[in-house]
């Protein structure tokens, strides 16, 4: 047996839906050459990551081995696969390979963040292969909810791995290539070691539906509408945007694209030839001069994002356009778990305006971009790998996907972030556990998820904040009384006097009584003052606030 | 026409699901005598109400008129109907009427909050009526997902109003009274002015399903399980808890009730005779000595609440019990929108333990407690009121319910919180708009939603916090350099030096250059220092923090 090995190591995406980052390596242990598949982001929320702008995988492990990283391959242009490429390029420095549409989006991102656009290299689909280090990698066209998605055929001296990327088995995807079972069978014929496979929809029991089913339903709905029509969907779902625009055109409506992401995606599709025909669009300014029953807006913000076009239109005027009684608003999208409140807020605001809302509850106006359970089984069958390694899922998805593979007599394994697998043998073997985690883009800096920064923010949000200022003279005697400022706390509590005054009185009393030993020692004094603030606040208002103590000594 | 009028005024619950509070009044304008129907809470979240304990309707309007409030009627013991009674009793002082089970729960709450238990008066069902002021009020038994729910028959000199309460049309509710169409028809026969009606499930197209349908499915599932079985549901759904316990008993399992709410609800049901037979339960300590395939836990926390039994069991050991590979966890509940992330977190934690999770996606193990669209139409038909006034819903529900009534030739109106309707005529007339809002229970104090307290907390969570301390001597000259403390901010920014040091340098530079006029004026100085902190932080870390400036003057 050779001392060289083929490894698989998820740094993100295995144990969550989001921030995908999968390392493959080949070589002698700890001397492997690496490639990285995808480098995406996840999105923050108030619950766990208030104030954070983006969540990225912690790539410390890979950064320390950047000299052995030969390339980054991006399967498609969804944010959870491409979103961290520009933010991490400085740390990794490896060339980024992607198909034309994805590369177009990647270059826009590189440019936006001051990174070299020419680090992005356009790759052609299979049978072309890119040789990097010990690997040969080919992009295998696959249908998904964005143009030019691809699986990867990763050849190493130890054998072939197929990395599915995000996919569905769509014979008629409207835009981009249909799933081609013959091509996948041909690629798999020489034998596939491992199929590393999308798990998102493993709990969906029925075969997935094609993108083409949606268009006639949208057309019917739009042609029956009498006021203005607004439709929202994921901007990257170019096929859907096209179906929506064509439905508008067929109903004699002028189409307006609202939202930066929407225009950017259509632009990239046109530039790369992914989209050859698209109805003529007009500007919001032009739309204002057209009767509202001749206008259709296609807008961003299907997940209820506060700053996107949907939310702005729901709140009031946006770019001179305003919704009214009798207009129709279509969510041609599903609500991602966690975004329900934002979406419902918009629906209620639209209801207040008298706008009729059609959402995805009927199942008519949206189809998923991911393979359902029977589709997963079908791909397992076509590729017929030695082992199935589920990825792109929370733990429950990975586990269920593994069980599904095993129920068909295949070898599967639940491999979560940080679990390095050795794929060299006939079955996957856990080689090592790597420390992984999350890095936050916070404003313009990066912070670690465990740095305590966000924990402090959450505590201030839950408990409020008190600043205590104490000035001591050369003899460590208090100069005047201690001073308190509160933020995020009730002004008065149970005793009906101002909380600040009660705190100051208690602190002063303590200071007057305290001994030299306490007053000379910054740490002791600070701790004592903090404890008093927390105790008194607990009695007064039933909360224990976060406390900043500032001790100034006149020396 | 009489100068007296009958009014309806929602203070909570009309425009949201939660914190129900509906005022009815009769008398000359501004001299009406009032009754209040329900006084509930809503639940806070990190998004909009971090650190808040409970959300209650702002009852300022009613408090100012408390001398004319004759009674509070509570339709049932769900928190969104009963949760604020004890918290607001001190402000309102009116007697609280409820049926025995609801009264039992109300008294427990009064006691817990140091309020007089005897303010709660037990009422008997229709045909009994309570006379209060100009009103006669009767409790009309109705099926819902809690025992002894009731609609209210509210008779005034101007006519009869039927307030539906929360309801479903269940002929076989397992615990409590079945819906009795003959009784409702009889009550409606003399003519009903207005039906004020639950709107929760107006978007559900099919007739609602009976509680009795769930039991056989649960029994099948539990009898097929091999490890420990855990089931969670809403503690107040006593019928469901009973079905779960009986399924356990039938499968030869000893039943453990875990969670305070679960035990409290069963206790109240027993005390009031609502529940006469319930399988024998054992303690968690006893369960530890029984083989795990002979144990069934029925636990709180179906909505993913972090401190409830479900979350604790998902995280690790709880009360000496620990879940393992091969155990079964059943969500006999639906996830309320907004709670998805918490529930999914638990499911993934259970998945990591190898526990099999069955949720409500199959529709087999849960039925709703609210009337669906066809059921609403059926009740409209039975009561046949002059007008339908939708309540208990977000704006979208109220609007849809109104449209539904109108589509059947009825008069309906969307009346949101604060909209006072005069029901004296043949159609509802908007009499007045009252300022309404939300009051937060925050620790042990109440704060107004618009006080700015919670806004400041959210800002600290998003932006972090900086404390600036400056000491000036008798001549307004700085004594030493300004001092900064940060909380919830990255330690270093773009220039790689400590953020605090850069802030202090910039502040010091400003102080040295600033003129007497600025330094003498606390407000000006504070504003200038704040601006510098925000500007420098923006450059360094791309964030504008909240700032507390403390200026100490040695005088």
C-alpha cells in the first residue's frame, strides 16, 4: 500500500446549510497538495450574530498550508458557494477556477473588494480538465437554480471522486444545461471512489419538479391580474426571472427589474451568453408614466430582507413606484427557515395597502433547486460509487442521507466540518479531526466566532449596559461621588426613584466604607463595583446589566 | 335613536397573533361602562425585543377609565389570552371571570405575582349569565386545543354580540366539550348583532381535523418504537397529552411528565375535574431504574425554547435522563412561525445523538386548534350575524376573513388594534381611533415599547459600545488623556493597532486643539467626542458604535 493518501475535509457546509468549503488533498500525510471546492458564506441573524455582516468558514487550517493549496474550484455562483472567495483570497492566494457565468460573478466580487480579477480563470466544461498538482478536475454541467452549475470530476492517482455540487435532476431547466444522465453515466463508468453529494432535500419524498412547470402557472396568474404586478424571486434564479418577465410581456406589461442583485445577475447572464433573449426592460422612471395594469416589477427581497426592493415597496414609495389596492404581489420563492418573520412582515404591510399576495403555499409558483430523495437515489445509482459522502446539509440531513445510501446497500458516512476522511481504501476512514469554526466579517474587519465580541453584544442586548466612573485622588480617596450612565435599561425601577441615583447611592456607600486595600487595587475595586451594580439592578429592575467600570487615579 | 352606543375596541390581538385584549362598552359616548375580554401576552424575540420577558398590550386607555371597567372575562387559559391578567390586575382592579379550569390557572398566576386570588370568580357555562353593568355575559362551551375554552354571549341593551374566542369545530375533542351546533344555533336564534371571530386559520382551505384522529397514529408510532420514546406538545393541550400518555401505557411504557408547565396543566385538569382518568405517571428518578424501552417521556418545549425540557434533553442529561442512539423523539405539535431555528437546532442535536426524530411534516401527529376556512363559514352560517368582525389575526388574516364574509354576502370590517367600532347601527361604524401599543415586562419592571430602552439595546447589539472618559481641571484643561473602553467591538482594525489606542490618540489630539468654548460646554464636548469615536471606528473597523461619554470636572 502506498504511503500517499487521498483526503476529504469539509471546513464548512457539512453540518449546516451555508458557507460551503470542502478540501481535497493528495500526497503523503501532512504533505498533501490541496484543492478547495467552493468558499461560501452564511448569513447572520439577531439571534446569534447581531451586527455581523457575513459568516465565513474559519480557514486557519488551510491558511497555514496555503503554500500547498493549488487551486480553488467554484461549482456555482450562489453566495453560500462563492461569497467568501474575495474576502479570503488574500489569505489563500490560489487561482480560482469556474465556468464563465460563475467566473463573471467571481470577478465582479474580486473587483469590488480590491482583489485581482485575473486570479479568476474561466474553465470549460467536461471533457476539458484542469491539471493542478496531483489532481485533474473537470466541470460536469448540472441543473440547479442558477445558470452553469456544475459537479466536479476530481481525478487523483488513487481514483476518481465526483463532487455533486448543488443540483437537481431537471430535464428542462429553461436556462442552462439540462441534467444529462448519459454524460454522468459515462464519467462514472471507469469507477468512482466517492460521490460527495448534496443533501438539502433528502427529507422531500417525491421526485423533484422541473423549472418548466412553473412558467405556465405564472403566465396564467399574471394574465389574470388587473392592477400592477410585482413578483419576487431569488435574483440568481435566472430561469425564473426569465419566466416571470416573459409572463409579463405576454400579458402586455412592461417589465422593470428592481434591486441591484437582480440587474447584476441578468447582466452577467447576457455578458456570458447564458441568456440570449430576455424581454425588453424599462426603468422605474419610465414605468411611472405607464398605466399600472401595463407594468410588471420583478424585484429582489424574496426572503424579507429589510433593505431589498420587496421590503421597500411594502413600506412605501420606492424609486417613485407605490403599490395600491388591487395590485398583485407574487412570491415566486420559498421562505428559507428563519426568514419567516421578515416575509410575514412584508405580507402584512402589503395587506394594509390592499395588495393581494400570492405565496408559495399552493406549490404552483416555485420549485426547488435541489434533488429530492428519489433523485438522490437515482444519482447514487448512475454514479454507483464505492462510498457516498453526504455534504451540504445540517446534521439531520447528512444522517438521513447516509441512512438512505445504506438502505440501498451502499457505504455511507456522516462527515461533519473538521472530520478529515482518508478515501484511499475501499471505505472511508476518519484520519484526523481538525479544529474548524466560523469567522465573521464585522464591518470591515474579521473576528472569530469565539472571540467574545459578539457574545458581549448579545449580553448587552439582553441585559443592558451600565458605565460606572470613579475618580480617586493621590491617597486613593474618592474625589466626588461615583457616576453612573445606563443604556438599554428602564429609567426607574421598583422603588420608583431613578435607577441611576439608586446605583450611585449604593456605590458611594460602598466606597465610603471600603478599606484602603480594596481602593488601592484596580481589579478588586472594579469587581466590587460591578457586583454592586448587578445586585442593586437585580433588586430594582430584575435585571443584571453588563458593566463597564472606569477608575481614574489622580497621580 | 338612543344616545347610548355599543362599542368594540381591540387593544391587542387584532393585527397580530398574540396579546389578545378586546374592550366592549355600552353607554353614552365617553360615559360607557366597559368589560374586557381576555388579557394576554405575546412572546419576545432577539430581533425586535431582546432581553424582554413578556409583551403585553398597552392598557393606558383602559387604565384611565378603570372606574368604568366592570369585569374581565377570560375565554381560555392560553397565555395569549390569560398571560397578562396578573400583571395588569393592579392597574385595572376589575373582577376576573372564567370557567373552572381557566379560573384555576388564573388563580395560580395571581398567587405567583402577589395578587388576590379571590379576584378570580368561577363562572358556569350557558345558560348561566353574569350581569355586569349594562351587560349580561354567558360562557358558551367551544372546542379548542385546551380544556373548557368558551365563546362569550354578550348581551347589551342594543343587542347580542357573540365573541367566538379561539375555537375549532371538533365533534370529538377527547377532553372537554365537543362543539355543539344546536346550542350555538339556539343562542343565535334571537338574532346576533355581531360575530367577533377567530381568524387564525382563514388561509387553511380544508375543513379542520378532529383531535381524535391523532391518537391512533400516535399509538401506532409508539408501539413500534424500540428505545426510549420522548414526545413533546403544547402543555396546555391536555387532550393531546392524554393521548400521548395512553399510547405509552398501551405500549407497556411508564409515563414521565417533564417540565413545569406540563405538570401544572395536568394538575389543574385533575383539580377541576376536566380530566378524570390519566395513566399513572412516575418520576424521572423512578424512570432511571426502568429499561429505556419501557419509558415514555412527555415533555415541554415543542417550540424549541432553550430552557424547556426538550432543549435540555437535546443538549445532554436532564433530570438524570439521557437520550441515546435508537431512541425516538416525536414533535406532536406544529412549529409556530418564528420558532423554526430553535426547533431545528434541537432536531440537529438529537440527530447527533442518533435519536430518530418524527416531526409534524407528515400531518399525522398534530391537528390545529383553530377553525379552518370552511369551519369559519359554517360558524358564520350558524350564528348568522348582522356583521362579522374578524379578530385574532395579523392584518392579512383579518383582511382575508373579511373578504370571506363578504363573499357570502355578509357585512365585514377589518378592525385593527385601536380602532373603536360603534356597533349600534346595522353596520359597524368607526367611532374613534385610540392610541394603542405594547408594554414590555422587562425583568421586574414595565417599559413602553417606544421608550427607547429596547432600541438602545438593539443598537448596542448591532454596533457595539464605547465608553469615553475625560477629566477636566478647574480651568477646563484636560487632566491626563481621555480613556476608552469598548464592548462588543473588534480589538484591532485596519491599521493593525489596538482600536482603543487609536481612539484615545484621536480624542486626545482633538482635546488638545479644542478651544475653551467647546471644553466649557458639556453638551458640545460630548457631541464632539462622540462624533470622533464614531468616525474613527468607521475608518478602523467599518462600524459606528454607540458611545457613552463621561466628562468629569474637578471643581
